[in-house]
């Protein structure tokens, strides 16, 4: 081989090696200058709420979902949807999250009473604990959160945490001054334990999704309807089709669902795929959102009651005696639901422990004798 040719070949090879090394160095230097090599794509979760679009509830939820991307430094994105946007009804919503079509949902926890009997004790029930802080105490200080997560895991779900919302109230076409006035009325209620207790007082109950309540009241197919609190109910037009609002005794908005909890529940596989740091972030954000959501709703409730009054709605209240009668009728039904399965009993045991403690004193041994 010609020695000059060999010499030039070796020089060319050296130049290529040097040039390649220099190019790689330049690429790395440029990447560092731009803030490191490209990061992995963000995790995006599709989450459907049961709030209708345009309500204060959905607006609050949407704002919170949109905040997660920044709070997670772009690692996690919550893409939210209003009621029926992906899953057409509550049963479809439950299955969509289980199957991973959606990664999460923001439901009223009580909706799953037919699928998960214990869920009737994961949100307020007739004449049970009636203050928001009592529910936070049971979840976060008495072991109810951990037990709930164990139950939901059996369904391929992860219960992140409760979201404080409001009390539920009844709007009616005719005045109601006592429990006896309810006899013979056809009322929309959420079903489950709530429906069973109202039936003890001669009420004909029907279960309807929130979006179907206004037309049912307008057409007169129902006499009255339970739904959420004043803020959302006013936005749904209830002042246009009813004249009366029923509360509990002074200081008690509702005797049948005084602390109507929502929650954030996600697909278990999606949850397990998150890094521990992101899991901690989501858990803390749910607690933060719970407080923010509750306070925002309460502020809007005050404004909405002024709007209801301006529209001609009249407020009536049940008496303390009515509340005691309602609790007496409810207690056997509490135990009926607690005995549906082991999980329901375990959750209800936490409630009994708390309600019978002198701190709350809602019931005593005599109230539950023979149950």
C-alpha cells in the first residue's frame, strides 16, 4: 500500500474521530445550556366529574385540575370533563375508571351504595354525624381513610380522599312544616339509606340524576326534590319551578344528608404507576381542594339564598322533635346497611365509636339496644 495514502487515511480517520467527539461535546453543552436533556413526557389523567358544566361546582373542579400541571412541575396533567362527557351515567363512570378508559372520577361517594354497601357510611346519612370536621376526624384521625382504600382496592380503584361539599336540601312546590307534611309526596332522593328512611314517613321516592330534576319538577312528575345546596340548585333553576326550601332545625341545613361528601377516586393501576412524590402531591392537593371547595360553596350559598328569597322562595324548617323522630326511624336502617357485608360493618363501627363518645353524644346504649 502507498505509504502516503496510508498516512492520509490515518490522518482522515483521526480528524473524523476528533470531529465526532467535538460534535457530541457541542450537543451535550447545548443541551445543558437549554436546561438538560429532554424530559420524559408528562403523565396525563382524564378525570370526569359528576358536576354539570357551567355550575359553580364544575368551575371550581376545573380550576383545581388545571393547577396540577404547574404544581407538579409539568410531570402530571389532569384533563377534566363535566358530567356525561365521556361516561354517560354513573354506572358507566364507575366502570370507565375501573377499566382505565378514564383515570379518575370526582363523584358523590354515596352513588356507589348499590355496588359498595360501605359507601353509605363514607358520606353523610340520615341523622348521622352532621358536621364537616367530624368526617375529617373519622377519615384522617380514626383510620377510616385506610379502611376505605382497602375496600376500593378490591374493585381496582384507589380512593385518594374525601372532598367536602355541602349539605343537601329539599325544594318543594308545597310548604312543608313537619315530617308529617311529607306523607304522600313524591320526592327525588339519592336512593339507598336516604330513600328507605323517607319511606318510613310515607314518602314515595324516586332516584333521578341531577340534570333530570328540573324537567321533572317543571312537568309536575315529582312534588319535591332533594339535591345539593343553594348555590348549585339556584344555578340549575330550582327557583323557577318550586316555591319552598326545607332545612333542618336552626343551625342544621339538612337532617338526612348534612355533610354530602364527594371524593377523588382513581384507577388503581394508574395510581401505582405514579412516583411516590407525585402520589404525595395528589393526596395533599385533594386535602387542600376539599377545604377550598367547601368554603367557596358556602360563600356562594349565602349569595344564592338572597337570590332565592328575591325570586319568592320561602324557607321552612323542621323542628328538633322532627330530627329526633327521624333519627329513631333511621337507626334500624343504619344497622341493616351495616350488616350487608364485612366492609360496611367495619366502617360503621368507626361511626358508632365516634357517635357514642361523650364528645359527640348523638346516641347511647339505649338507642341501639337490640340492634
